[in-house]
């Protein structure tokens, strides 16, 4: 299950900063745990992404359109914003 697609030229810096996806991922893991469902969440980086910013962004949009990941803002009309309400 692919939850998020994002482009950056500096993944280490981007992921260390504030990012909504980190909160979504944490809440998703907690929800699965509360339901007693096994999970193995992981983060992966594509190391052969284009170095050119426009090409990376084009690739990002193609992947978002193909996979429709629920944590991307482009798919919120389909999925709504996941895991943002406190329970």
C-alpha cells in the first residue's frame, strides 16, 4: 500500500523538518495498532530520481496520478484528509 509520493532534491533535510505526512503515518500506525492489525510501515526513497527539478516534479505527478496515494493533497477529493481528527 503506497501512502505518499513526494519529490525533493534533499530527502534527508525534507524529512527531518515539519511534514504533514509524518503525522499521518504516526496516526495510521496507531490506528492499526488499536484495531489489532499487524503493520510494517516503512519509508523508501528513490535514489535514481531525476536531478532536474522539473523532471522530478513531473515524475511525482505521474506517480500520484497512477497510485492515488491517500496522504497526498492531490487526492484529497477522493480520500479526504486522513487521520487528522483526534479520537
